[in-house]
């Protein structure tokens, strides 16, 4: 789902990238900011619902080989697979913006 307004330094070719995959679930306060970042950068992506009781949850644990944790991002454009909401957002800014600048400051996240 494209954002109403793209981040000003989003790369112009982001829409042509292979879709990224984000594992999470609707109520996750950690996955939500990553979803917003993907949209603000205009990146095609697929959301994999890992709600409690979902077969996707077990598949994610099998894939990562560790305890269940979301969000988890798979980027087929770079081969990167990672977790931790803040780390993912920093990664997305560094790879998918023209400036490489990440506005993460003091534990809060601001656009601009």
C-alpha cells in the first residue's frame, strides 16, 4: 500500500524493487513503524501475518532458528534478513533513500 506522501528523499526507483517481506501481526507496536516506513519509501512489500496460532509463526521460528520475534524483514534486493524495529528502519533509510540519512534520534523517530 503506497503512502499518501512519500518521504522526500525516497529513491525514485523504489517502486521497481522486488517486494520485501515483513513478518509481523496487526497488534504489534514494533511492526507498525516498520510498515509505515516501507510505505513512506514507496517500497513494494508483502506482510506475513504471524498472529498467535498461525502456521506462519512456526515457519518464522524455523526460518530464523531462534525464539519468535517480530518484526522480521527479508530484503531480496540485498539479501539482508533482520529483526528489531529500530534497526530495520535505520537499514531502510540507509539503503532506500538518496541521502542515506536516518532521522532516528533519542529513542524517538521523526520524519523530516
